[in-house]
């Protein structure tokens, strides 16, 4: 446990340092913004710079580590054996660019395909969730306990706006049963809210770096996640992601596949 605690503190330090760099960029620099797959799929120089910064920290700490990240051609690993760090340098880039808030730095540590540690930092709100199954889950130093097992009709559901508009997997019916629907545009923000009991479920199309960090945390808290059919997430291509309290997850799974 001492070794794990040291690693947690090391990784937290990297993320706090990266966050300071990002906040300084908002104050002092004109962002360089590009598009990737379409006009709403944005990437900035700070996304790339933050991933490079974290990658250098990782490799200085463990030169043998493998890295998967959203940017800089690191978005696929054929082999997940050994120690793998998964990075989303700025999750919610659209929010970062247009709102200057509601974005997260996220990182996960996997060993031989098993999630060991997860870190999700809402930079502007200074809300930092971190931990893992053998360590416990903490928010800004305070332990996080298992959220109440609320049913779908007792809470809010986070949803992808395109999926909701097109009614993919009957998400409109899911939203009708829930107390309400929220569309934040940031997986990290939604998974923090799920871990903290502010959501009962979350459904979106996500890549591994979107769900791996928060996924380690929510599973450590006894919440459930999978792809939309109930199959195990593959840490490979983009998938339709489903997570929630046990009760809400089961209800969403049934409705989505009915």
C-alpha cells in the first residue's frame, strides 16, 4: 500500500502541474485550434502539449511503461500487457475552447489489462477524484463512499446530445423515466457526478481515454459499466458506453436493448 500511495501522490502531482499550465494558457495565450474528424471535433495546442507533458513525466518515472492517449498518434495500443498509462489531456475540448470550464484532465493506470488507478480532475472547479480498487476512492483528500443505489426514476442521467437527438438505443425513453437529462459534453465531468451520486446513469459514445480513468473509480465504488449491450469494454475502439448505479444500469441496459 505504501508503494501505491507514493504512486498516487506522484501522479496527482503531474496532473496538478498540468492543470496549472492549462490555466496559464487561458490567461496568457491565444489557443491554436484545429479540427479532426469534423468541425465540432476540436483539438488545441494545449491538448497536445498536455499529453506530451504527462507522457514525459510517465516515462521519467517508468521508462518501460506503455502510453495510450487521445493525441499525437498514441490513440491505439495493440498490446495492453504490462504497465499502461491511458491519458485524456483535456477531456471536453469544446468546453475548454468555448466556455473555459467543464473540462477535465484524466489518467488511468492499467496493469495487464486491469484497471489499478484512476484520476479525473475538473480543473476549473478544483474537484479531483482519484484512487482505485485496492486504494479506495478520494475526492480532494476525503474518502468517497458507495453512492446510494438509486433507481433510474430517482435521479439524473448524463447523455450524449447526438444520441439523444437521434434516439439511439431508446435513450429518449430512458430520459423520460429519469428525473431529467444532462448533456455536459465531458465524460470526466459526468463520471465524477456519477461517482459522487449526482447522476444515476451515463450513456455516451466514448473512446478508451474517455472512460478508462473514471471507469476505474466507479467500479471501485461498486457502480457498473459496460458497453451498451452489456459486454465488457475493450479499451480499443470507440464504443457506446453505459454506466450507473446497479439499479439504474440494469434498467438502462434493458431499455436500450429492447
